[in-house]
């Protein structure tokens, strides 16, 4: 019985992975935005053409309904909100999450022009100790909330978190106006940004979270449905 169940799980996993990787993208898909309908409001994302591997992977996952019913399983106010673990879809109360996803990773597409200002979409990944090439998770992502910095605060980030690497002046101005998370720059692949619904990101970031498992919302915050939508001017 156990062998039969294990074989069935392997077949199901293989079928799901196969269906995701074989979703065909049309040329017009790459010119569409992604709408996330969540239990706390709607967020619209615009993907970056500078990161084609991440863009196309995300589009395929959206077209295959991969993210429908997935939870925001890790929420830290003034930092970010994270989702994309398929194990969260029917997760029990108090269940630890964050290890689920497809069997593949995505090569890093870290661009110096794409930085962690408020509202960006970026790919989660495992740490440098096991992932020195900084490959991204096949499905998990985060949306940056962050905070507004002063020059002194940015100087401190450069010294203590970036090991002396300077934050470009143009990025500094953004971090001093709308905010973000500068210490993540050049460590994770940024591949899009919120074009509508930043207030929803703020609402999700403000929810109460558990101590165990850490940072999981007390009350589930779910992505109800994702779809591709025609681009609008916001």
C-alpha cells in the first residue's frame, strides 16, 4: 500500500511539473501584466524584460493556475511578503511552510539596474552556503514593502550589510522617498514590480503573525486567483 501511494505521488508530481514547463507562451503574453486577486485586495504586477528566464517562468506558472489558492506564508512588516509554496494550499493551522516548489531552479538574473525599492517583485532562494550561484526558487517570490531610509541609514547599510559596496545615488534617492530593502540588492533576482495595489501589500504586511511557525499570518492570506491582463497606464 505504501509503495503504491508513493508511486502515485511521484506520478502526480511529475505530471504537475511537466504541465508547468510545457505551457506555451504567446508573444502577446509577454506584453501583459499579472493580476493577483488576494483575500485582501488586488495587486497588478509588471514583469521585467531584462529577466526573461524569470519572466517566462512566472507567466507559465500563472497560465497553469499554479498560484491559485497559495498563501502568503511569510510576512514581515517593513520588509516583505512572500508566497509561492504550493504546500500552503491546504496547509494545516500552524504548519511550517516555505520548502515547497517545483523540482527546478532558475539561473540568477541579477541586474544592477533592478534594485529592492518598495513594490518590486523578486525571487526567493536558498542561502549562499548551499546555493553560491544564487539560483532562484522555481515558484517562490516576494513583494518588497521595506521602509524609508535617511542618508545615515543608507551609509550604515553600506558598511554593515553590503561590505562597503556603494549604493548608487539614483537608488539612494528612491530609498529616501518611497523606501525599500537595500541590503538585498545584488543578492536576489528582481524581476518585476507592482504597478497597482501597493496599498494591498501594506495591508498584508501589517497582519498579525505567529511566533511558531515564525512569520506565518495568524489568519490565512491567500492568492485566490492569478491571471494575465491587458496593460493599463497607471
